[in-house]
């Protein structure tokens, strides 16, 4: 799997200065050998099984430690953590949901410097580490490395007499989606050929990854073909329309797990959730994964993705134990714990690969997961990322709901980025 190029050059100086002042915790560390309650921020614990897997595995090795999750709704997570840190919150370990938020917290001096810890790790076996490099220093360490691929319902493909979706172009993907749109589920729900979730990355990030387009640059013509595809699927009825998905807060998991969609572009984190749903009897979907569709045939696979990391709060009550948790989660023991439930770890070894048993056994699924691929960071990181992201999200919604034609929406997005951000 390819590592990301460093994306933090634009904020490296400010962040490095901030990190230089964060080499020690604000409070005295707890005795690592005594009883410790370690607090860890997390989101949606019930539907994100990796947290419990890591917590249980760490507590098994460190019986004196009890982990107390600080649960936050996924959609509120970045804003909530920012508020917590600004208010002097002492949660020990903070999960970095994306590198954009990480850069913001690190540049404000709110995270403990973990550079020495990183130096002790076998970094040659770790993917996704480079985006956390800020001027040669690290304030977070990745434990998970996700990328996007195409989930599909085998039964729906077989019932339609269609081959499973191996190495599709986007044009072929659109044709398949229309052919797979027919009938209803056992609950009387329409079956769609595909489902595009409301996140802008479903259109914009994949367009940037496969064309080399710059999401921060202000020229967004490279997104046009992906928007035309998404809108055509909506108009034809082959995909649930964006407006309905957003106003009804449709869950991509329920769409796929109840058989309401035959295909679903989504990240590898979803593997663990499918496995858990099937194991609990909540779903019986017969599923597989395939490579993300491409612009043209025969050019290899390019997709996008993002690492997820743990950091230590600069004001942590139990800084030394928190660092030990980060070391554990980022290393082979933590990687084996989450690989066993179908989460893609950042740490790679033969033992970790052997522990990853969540994939279906068919060759296409194995190929989609293991083939050499180019993985582009979901959103470039700079001091302007947050503002640009807001603009692109707003214009994405206007395009997908038909309030603006594609050309007008992309032009407006570019004008706003150039006038409001630069």
C-alpha cells in the first residue's frame, strides 16, 4: 500500500514551534503500575467496533488500567474535540479522525509531542505516518489506514445475471447501476443499482485522486464528469437522490445491509461493521468488494483514503499511560486486535495479515484489498483546508440538489475559494 506524501508543509513552522513547547504533560503522570483510569475520546462506539477491540486488548495486557471512553457523535466529533481542548479538557487520549483536524490541534500546541515514541516504532512497517510529520515532529501516530473501494451485493448481481464488478470504468459502473435497479426488498423498499452517500468526497475526492486535480486550487473543472455521472444516476432512478438522502438522514449501512442497493462506494472501515451486523443477525447480505471504478481501463487502480491516529492531550492526567496506549495501538498487538474484526491497520506484518479474516473468500475481494494501488490523501492539508472544505461542501449540496447547474456550481466554488480564502 502506498504511503501518502507529506501534506503539512504550509503549517509546519507554526506547528513545530507549538510542539516544541509540549514535551511534557501539564500534570504529573500517573504511576503506570498502579490502578489507572485512562480516558479516550471516540465516536459512535456501537457502530465502531475497533475502539472496543483495542480497549479490551490493551486492558488484557495492562490489567491495572481501565479505559473509560469519552463517546461523541461522529458528526459532531471535530467541533466537540476542538471545544474540549479550548476549554482545558483533560481527556488523556484523543482520536484524530482526520489529518486536517490533527494539524489544527497540533498547531495550537494542544497535543503532546510524540516524536520520541515514533522513533521507537518500526516505522518501515507503518503506513499513513507521513501526514502526521510536522517539521520533523509528531503529535499523533496512526493505528488505522483506510482506502475506498466498491462494495457490492452478490445476490443482486447473480439474480440480474450480471458479472461481478471487476475493474470497471465509471461509464461501465453507471450502466451496471441502471441494469441493477429493479424490484423491491422483502420490506417493500426499492432496490437501487448504487448508493452515493451525501459526503462531497464521493464525487470530489475521487475526481481529484484520479485526475490529479487540486481541491485547494480553485479550478474545479476536473470534477465535472463525476458530477455528471452522479446526477445522471439520480435522474434515471438508479441512485437515491441526494435531497432525499440528506433530508431523511439515510444511513449507508442500512441501504447496503438491507439489500436496498446493489453497489456502494465506501471506505474500508465499513468491513468491520458489516461483519458485526452479520454476526449479530442484523443483516444477511452476501457481499464482496471490488476495486474502485476508474476513468479509463487498464491504467491500474487509483483511489483515495485517510489514516486515523491517536494523540495524547497536552493536559492529559495520565500522560505516560496514554503514551503506552498509543504505542500499543500503533504496533503489532493493536494491529492484530483490529485486523481480527475487519479494520485495516496502519501496521503491516505477516501476523497482522493472517489476523485479517473479515473479507469474503472470493478472489475478487482478495484482489481489491491486496492489489497494488495508488492511494491519494482524501483532502490536502494546509492552513486553508478548513475554509475550502466548507465552500466545497456548500457548493456540492447545491449541485446535487439541482439548485445550480454543474458548471455554475464549480465556477462559483472556484470564485469563492479565490476571493474568500486566498
